[in-house]
């Protein structure tokens, strides 16, 4: 034991190392048990806490443009493409 280290410091390091090993052992046991349980669980089984999904999504909306609106849109596209180039 080094001269400049008190007995309490020396024992404190030992206690921390022992607590670390206990923590690792408990963590390994929890992870091993969780892995084993997840293998046994059937993936097709739905979770009870989550609501079921609806089959229908939002409806698509389409609008026919008039020729003037198409020309205006084409003009905007040309204007923005000239700014980039």
C-alpha cells in the first residue's frame, strides 16, 4: 500500500471496484433475460397500448389549371431556373 494513501481511500477504491463488478453482473443478467424474452415473444402479436392504424390515408386532391394559370406557372419556373443558372 502506498504511503500517501489513507486506509479509507484504499478501501473506497475497493468498494467502487466491487460495486462496478456487481453492476456489470446485474446488467448482463438483465440483458440476457430480455434477449431470451424477446425471442419467445411472437412479432405478430399487437401491442395493447397502441391504437390500431387506419387503412385510409388522406385523399389526394387535384385541380385542373386554366391555360393562363399554366402559362403563369411556366413563367415562374423559367424565372427561378434563370436565377439558379
